[in-house]
C-alpha cells in the first residue's frame, strides 16, 4: 500500500484546514487523533500521504465522513452551507501535531 506514488502538488491541496474545536481537542487527547477538513474527492490513502509528508509524522489510521451543509435562510431566500468532508487521522504512538500556539 505504501508503494503508491501521489502527485506532490495534489498532496499539498488535499488538506484544506485543520479543525480546531472543543470536540476535536477531546478526540485528540483521548485517541491521539487530529481532524482535518479535506477536499471532497480526497481518498484515505491521499490524506495519509499528505499528513505524513507535510507534518513528518507516522499515520496509523484514517477515517473520513461527509457532513451535509445546513439549510439556512437569508430573509426570504433559502440557501445552503457547503458540504464538508472531514478526516479523522489517528497518529501512531509517540507522534504528535501541535496546531495551537500556546501563549507565554
């Protein structure tokens, strides 16, 4: 599985943003897992390769979910928020990614 080659430019675009929330922090502390917002067509293997390349860590597992956008009203018009694909990336024991810049 690890012999698969990916386009480096594609890997740089797969991870859209880290998800930093209260729930994400709880999951990170409990399961050594980091949450990312990823492209809609990103595969688990692409996500794993992107995280390993960008953050220089070893990934144990990747789980993804597709979250449908909420329907919202703007006065009389009805709109919808964008759909989001989230990746739960579990790191191997001893590996860590730190997004929060702790205040001194």
